[in-house]
C-alpha cells in the first residue's frame, strides 16, 4: 500500500496518490493544478502505472485542468454522472455511478454519490479512508457557492456519509480548519447540533449562515464552529 498526499500550498488543495506497489498500479484523486510533474516523478520513482485520475467534483468555473496528467499517461478521468468536465480535457471520461467500484492492482475503491457541494459530487472509499472533496469543509471552496444545494447536503450527510464507521479517516480537498485528516466520528460530533432538527431547518440554518458570512457570494455553507 502506498499513500501520498499532494498538498499544494499556493492553491491550498490536497490531492492523493494511492498505489498497489506489488502490482505497480496507481490512482490519483483530485490532483492539484501545477503538480503534474510531481505526480509523474512519483510514478516514475516507483515504476507505477497510473490507471485513473479521480475527481470528487468539478466546478463549472474550475480552472483546474487534469488533462496534462491524462494526456501524459494512460489514465482515465473519472467524474460524477452530472459533473461538469474539466476545461481542456479531451480524453474519454468515465462517469462513475453510486456503488460502482474502481480497481487498481489488487485494491478497490468504492464510489459514493455525495451531492450537495455540487450536484455531481462523488466521494471515494478506499480501505478505512474516505476522500470526500469539499463535502465537509465547503466553506473554504468559494467557487462552489452557486452550485451548492443544502437539502442535498443534508441527505448526503445523514443518509450516506455519517452511516459509515466513525473511525473512518476523512481526507478532504482542502485542510479542515488547518488539519488534513479527521475521523468521521469527530465530524459527526461537530455537525450534531445542526443535524438534530429537520431537513427544512437545516436548509434554513444554511441560508442564514450564508447571509451572515462576510463578503460571501450566495450559496456556500460553512463548516460548523
Ligand atoms: Zn469545491
């Protein structure tokens, strides 16, 4: 097992390189822009073949472009069924459905549909690790403002993500309040006060938080404090 976070300080994005070293196959999740050369070097260092480039979500105005990595390897781009496509990516794209599985070497990644931050958001479950993009720390991703759906987020949190074991390690696309990993149990505790009421109350609470957020564009909920 090989697990290598790819933190880009300039964009504050975190990608993840995963590999089966025995079978020499790898995947990368949400590769940060301008880190193509780094990912290629890490692949070369261990003689790994990149099978898939997985995106948890793609914003309509997303400037991130993972086509260089696809173009320079045989990797296939994987996005959600209703995700926007990255600008400039001309390769064949695999739109992964909820419950489907992606394989690299002897490792399996389970695909979870987790809309809310954007309509086409996916999360990826690998062993005890969840890669969920901005499903939790959406306040740090301002470009998601107009695409966020608080009702869908409530459903994703209550019916999907918080049904996973609480020791699940959550790896986000941005640091969560300065941290790059949290357990699902911690996040469940943090969200408890906001999820104890009805779906409608959650949506209303989100709307109020948006209005109060200084300098906010309409739309992005923020992480509970
Ligand atoms: Zn986002």
